[in-house]
């Protein structure tokens, strides 16, 4: 799975859980976001890029 902002591969645990988070856009669609993008951007900036 890839981050929708930067395009890097998002790590997963052995149970296929995402090491990162999902962010919903205005329509309710979930987008995976990596830890690097979360730490460098605010949630408002992330939602604007989606």
C-alpha cells in the first residue's frame, strides 16, 4: 500500500495493520497516510492535499 500524499510504501504489521493512519476526505473515502507525512504536516494540510 502506498501513501496518497508522498507515494512512499506504507509499512504493515504481520496482521496487515497499517503503520500510519487513514484520513477521510470530504466524500468519506479513506486514504492511507504514512508516519512521515503525519509528522511533517498538520491535519488541515493533509486534507487539502487529498
